[in-house]
């Protein structure tokens, strides 16, 4: 990419994609704090 605005756009798209994938991973691997306390006792 030689155009500066396209570099900025691609960086923004990659950041939004990372946030979306991180949110999906966080919601699919949900773990409660109560489960952690049950394992400790």
C-alpha cells in the first residue's frame, strides 16, 4: 500500500476485527468466578 490513508484504514479494520474475535472468544469461553472458588475449596 502506497497511500497513507489506505494504511490507516487497514490498521483500523484489523483493530476492529481483533476486537470482534476477542469478544467472540470471551463469550464462548465464559467462566464464572463461583466455579473458580468451588475448585479452590
